[in-house]
C-alpha cells in the first residue's frame, strides 16, 4: 500500500520557487526597479507620520475594555463634579495638578526648612505666566477660593509657628475639622506611644487646577516645571511632577533613539560586508550584502508607509521595529548567499538562481510565515501599543520577504553575471583567475579572482562552514557530548522554570519616562517618604437603598466591616456614617423616610462637600458613594482585585473605583492574554511546520523548540529585572516568531539532507546552514545592541528580550535540536 506523502506542499513550492528563481535570473532589471518604485510610492505615507502619532498613555498601555473604564463612566454619569466645590478625593480622573516634594535628610519641620518651603510656595502661587495670569486665575476652587495645602494652613503660612503647633499623625484635628496629614508629611517619626509628630523628612504640596481651559493650564504647568527645577536649597531637596509630566516625558522617548538608527545601520552594514567578504575579488559578495541591507530598509519603508497611508496609529513602541526587522532581513540574505555558494559555478545565472531559490526559499518562507503570523496573532490583544507594534512589524516583515525574493534575488543575479564574466567586484574589469607569471603576490590580493573547486564545480568552502563540517558537527554528535547537551538543557530548563515562577506582572508608569527625567527623582522620593498610604478608593452603592431602615443600615455596615477587615484598608469616610454621628450628636431622629431626608438636607447644608456623594431622584437616593483608605502593603493588582471581590460578596450592589485602576486593569488581563496568544501561535506554528517541513516528527521538534525558547526567555527576563507588561508582551509575541527561525532552518536542512545516517544528517545540516544561522543571529543582535545604551526602559527591554530570544534560539538551533533530531532515526526519512 502506498505510503502517505508528507512533502506534497513542500515539493510543489520548491518547484514554484525554482521556476521563479529562473525567471528572476533571466529578467533581473524588472525585479530590481519595480520594488524600488513600489517602496518609493508606499514611502509617501511618511508625510502623514505626525498626524498618525498616538502616544496617549492611557489609550495605548491600558486594556481597551478594562473594567475600570466602565466603572469610571458610571461614576462620571452618576456623580458629576462640581467646579465650585473641588475635591481631589472625588475626582474620576487623575485631575490637573502640579506637585513638589521638599525633602531633607534630617527634619523639614524646622524654621529654616519650612521657610524655604513657604518661599517656594509663594513663588509658585505668584508666578506670572505669559505676563498675563497667575495660579489664582487657573486654580481649582472651593467656595470661590483656591484650594490650599493643609500643612501650610495648619501653620498659618508662618514658619515661626513650627514650635507652637502640636501635630498629630496621620490625622490632625482642629475644632470640627480634621486634616489627612499622611498626604502632606512623609517619613514621619512620632513620639513613643503617642500620635504626636516628632519630625518628618518630607513635605508634599499640591496645586490643583481647573480642567476647562487646557491650553492655559498647560502653560502654567510648563512654567511651574521651569520654576521648581531650580528650587533646591541647602536645607531642602525638591523633586516635582505635574499631571502632564508623564505624557510629555513619554513623548520624548522616540527622540532618544533616532540617533541610534544611523549607528545601527552603520554597524550592520559593516558586519554584513565583512561576513560576506571573500579574499577572491570575483566571488566576494560585498554588493549582495549591501543590497541585503538595502532590501531590508525598503521593507521597513514600505511596511511603515503602507500602515501610515491606511491610517494606522503610530505608537512609540513601533520605533523599535526597524532594529528587529533588520536582523530578520539579513538572516534571509545570509541563507540566500549560502545556498548560492552551493550551486554549480559553470551553470548559467538563471540556473544558479533557480537552484538557490529551490534550496533557500522554503526555509525563509517558513521563518517569514511564523514571524509574521505570530505578530498578526499578537494583534488580538487589548493593548493599543501591542496592536500597533504587531501590525507595523508584521506588514514590514511581509514586505521584507517580498523584496528578499525579488529585489535581493535580482541583485544576486546581476552579481552572478559579474561573477560569470570573471569581473572585479569594484572595477567590474575582467581579471585573471590565476596569478600571471612575473607579477608579485600583492597583485593577487587585488587583481586576481574567480577560483572554484574543480571537483565539485562549486565555490570554495568557507572556513566557518569547514569548521562546522569537520570539527563542530562531529564533536556535537559524539555520544559523550550528547549526554552533556542533555545535562546543559536540563540546567537551562530548571533555571527558566524558576524564573517563570518568580514572574511579576504590571507596567510601572515610572518606566515610561527616560532615565534622566526629573520624574524619576519625584517617584523615588514619593516611594521613599510616602510609601505607607495608598489610594482613597471610592465605593459606589449602585442601587436605591432605604438608608433610614435598620435592615439596610446593617447590610451597609456589614459591607464596610468586610472592607475594613482587609489588611490593606485603613479607615472609611462615608456621608451616612457622618450623618449618623451628626444625628446622634444633635439627638435627631432619622428612623423614618421623612425625618431622614429632611435632616439630611440640613446636614448637607452644614457639610456641602457630601452633596457630591449622593444622587437623588426625587425623594429617593438612587445611588451614593463612600471612600476607603488603602495602604501600600499589598501589590496594586491584588489590592484592586481584593476590593472588587469584597464588593461582589456584599449583598448590596457595590462598585469600587479609583483613577489608578485604569492602569491596574492590566494585571487582570496581561498574563492570560499572553498565554492565550502564545498557545494559539504555537499551534499555528505547528500547522505551518507540518505543511512545509516534509516530516511530522521534525515539525514537532520545531514546535518543541518554540515552547522551550519561550519558557527560557520568560524565565531569564524575570532574572534580568523585566516584568510581564504590555512592553515585554510585545517582545514575547515577537519571540514566538523569532524562536522558530534557527531551529526551522536546521530542521529543514536535516530533513532535506541526502545522507542516510542521522549523525551525518546533523553534520550536513550544520555544515550547510550553521554559518548562515550564526551570521543571522549576530546581525540581529548587532541590530539591537545599540538599544542597550538607550535611556528608555521600553527600548532597553526590547534589547534584553531580543538578545535572550536570539541567544536561546541559537542555542537550540546549533546545539539542542541537532542532538534531539539524531535521537530518532525516523526523523531523517522522507515518507
């Protein structure tokens, strides 16, 4: 009975590419000019670059469908803000503000330090912007006055009152008013056994602004930054930030790597030329290497231009694409050059190119398909930054592939015509193959070339290919070496799994700013001095309640008790609790609907701020909210999910919200989404491998390599200080495609080898593609190594993960997979 054929698709594709190579070799100029015209046309999309830039942090780095965004919409609709009664506690967004932290190594509650703070506060409040307006013209107001800083109010803006006022922490009480000093004082030391403040190392002041005139307030914020940046003195060190600082600093990141593009291309062009350089003045592949870099550049130009033309947003993370794509394009070029060198020198150029395509095209098609599909699958994520990166990179890789088999093939054909005429690589003049008699040896260095192996009629073997064939291959396939490889792999896997167990999730917004940003000092100072208390989270009662009924009161008190029982909750501020205290103090009856609502209006007139916490519908309280103070003793994601879980368990319909939850939502989706994307991608890679590699078992080994590299990269990136966030997720998605490349090349060469013994097949595969794989790996690393010098966390993370992917991919391609393939003789047989 006939055996099932597994190479039907691969065989037909080989025939197609063979015919294609012959056609391009016969008509190279068409395939040289058309890609240039096409890329120039698509490159016109760059005129829209400024219009397409989308660097809004919330839009690009938080989940599109995050729960907190729906909660925010409810809060804004149910509890609209009151411009005349500003309350930072009740903001549904981050607000519009400026802030500075004045810190001291000793104590800021001294006359000298506090006077410096008062002087700076005076300068801020009286700073004249554009000779037209001050803080009082743009400030957020309460009853017609700018909102003030509690700590300055307590001392009546007089430094000499420092020794006259007894401060208590975390709350300071003055008559019927109480002030949350934990927002103003940091690194507080109390007198033993009391709540009285002995000293503090930091004071934080806020300047809240209106949100109805963004142009004006942005000018004030810029002036604030310029003023406070020079404010440090002998007694205080000042760090500062504004509500717009992160956005402004984030937008500087692309500029920090622009100069690195020229450095990268110079390094890669130099490496490509040097690695393709031959001492033979005819057989050298200098022009092919240069055209390979140009082909990759055209791919980026076309891919980016096409995306810009169709209106795809350009997110800052996309700026790292060219560094990655450069490595992919050169990897394909090295494979093409290697296969060209194994063709018969005496054949015609079209025949040589046909043989080159027959051997190389399937291999680079597999890697291109896996790279592009992995990225396109990554588009199915809830993060705009990931979607934009995946689209730009995926389309660019497709153009890179297109130009590789057209433009680069045409360049190889033209270079082949030069070789066929035995012409010098630079002057194109005919030169002798052997050194003419009477000429010096120096003449042979620059004016002789065209030698080839007369026995095989192929170009002479490169030293590196000879090394893989005669030394590395036999060494790797030795029994003792195989045992050592297994031990090395076991160690690699153990360390990788340990790293995966230690994985942390979430993007620290601090990492979106450049390393030398003033924000870094501000965040460091905040964490050093104000690390005990966290957010004041609002809890909305989303259903009508009969607050005067004991049953409903008990349910509400029970829910509050559940919140306060959490180890990261430290107190509750609620209008109904304050109303109950008011009723008890005034001996007021609130047990009936009429009495409750009548006295509630009196209470709200006495405490008007609480009016913003109640949504009335006639005589019914449709919804209300209260606030719980949280501590920083729990991870942000765990805190948010813990509060949501407590709200769900309450018999009353509750909703918890804080503006920071918009960013914390990434914790709820990042891990599951990354795992889901990877599993689907690995399954797709398996299908592609089964279709294009003519042996099922080898295809499974390729998928094994993908999974193994992903585990390794994930584990080691944790040990290298990288969290799982939307930035590293981009790179892990890309890792799926990259991890296929080297293993797929070696596996395909192993299966295609005509040798009978599995060890000989492994040696043959390493001899043929070992050096191109090393060239591709080095070119990719060189393409991104300059990013390690970047001042941006985003680009450094990109370098770290690409470095890990390439290193582990190379390790699998040149060590693990060749050894594993030799374990099963069946893997070497074509069905």
